[in-house]
C-alpha cells in the first residue's frame, strides 16, 4: 500500500529471502559475490537489508541460486517496490529500535494473526485503553505516552483502509477481558470498540475461555505476518526487545499453532456474545 511505504522493511524482507535461497542452494557469500561481480561486503549488506537491493542484481542472484522463475519475479518485484519515505517517520523518536522493523512490516503485511494472552494488542485498543497500558510502563518515557498512543491509532487505520485493508485475526485469552485497565468506563468503551471491530469482514476475533485449560500457545504472545510478495514471519516481543522468526519451518509451527487455537477458541459469534456480556454485567 502506498500510504504504508517503508523502504527499510522492504529491504529487510528481500534480505531474509536472499539469505534463505542462498542457504538452500548451498552457496557461500563468496560464491554469490563472484556470481554478480561484487564484494563480499555488498552481499552481506544486501542480505541484512542495510542497502537497497537492485532488482537486476536480485534476479541474477536468484538465477544463480536456481530459484523458480515465479520466485525470481516475485522477489525482484518486491525489491523494486521500495518507496522513498517511511510512513511512520513522524514517530521515529518514540519507536524503540527493536520495534521499528515490526511497525514497517505490519504496514506491508496482508494479514496479521495475533495470540494475545496478557493485554489487548495495539490494533484493537481504544485511545484511552492504550494510554492506560502505556502510562507508567517502564519501556515508555512519560513524555512519549501520548505520541506512542497516537502511533497505535495510526497503525489501526490499516483495518479500515479503502484499498486492501489489513486482515486481522486475534486469538484473545478470556483473562484479558477481565484485566481492568483505565477503569470501568474505559473498559466499557473498549468492549464496545471490540464489538464494532468484530463486525468488519477483515477482522476475526475469537476468545479462548480460561476453562479450556492448557493449550499449545501458553508459552507467550506472538504475531504471524503474511505478505503478498514475501515469506511469512513470526514476531515475539520480549521485555526489552523482540525476536523475529525467519526460518520457514519455525514460522509454519506458529501458523499451525494459530490454526489449533481457532479449533479450541469460541466461534466468532460466541466470542462476540461473551464480550457483550461484559457490558451488561
């Protein structure tokens, strides 16, 4: 989407795939450098996403790695799609380094699948709830609270975009609905917001009742991002950082977990009824 351009995120995606195809082909960085007549350092920068990858060089490398023509065309097209401006540049000073890649990737993604066991994810939060989560958080400077919240609100615009809105699937632990953040009025407004979001065709919201007991995702929260022109990635946020899962076998494991959660979660209609019951309790 043109209003979610992020050249650094595009470079990161292309670099991840160049590395994957090189490893799959059993080639070393030196082999790749010789194939396109460049230095080892340039290949390293292309794979890390530090430098903009040129579509022609991406094609040459992918051919050298004996990739399928569809993958060659796809990755070269992705490399050529990088814009010049980062959409979230006005908030650069309030986004920690470990989150910058994710914000860019989220803006480029076709679908986001989230398991949320502790609090509502940013894409579902009202402004008041977001401020309640952020205020007093040791990871957010007090003078950054309002601008951090404004970035979350801007990220949510993808859900209502007229052109290619983000498809969002959230598996929400029931305990999240019971955790008071911001006070009763804030929570009631938040529940109404969830009900409104659940009516959107591109949003699937399911609650995991506490009564179901243990399940496959109890290790902690995670997000899986799917893209039209790149391989999927999984994202795991830590206390003071984040881990980006790039290996496709591992990403597939997260995707399978999402599917298993859908099997044990309440159906969408029943999830809506449960959230609505919080308004009448």
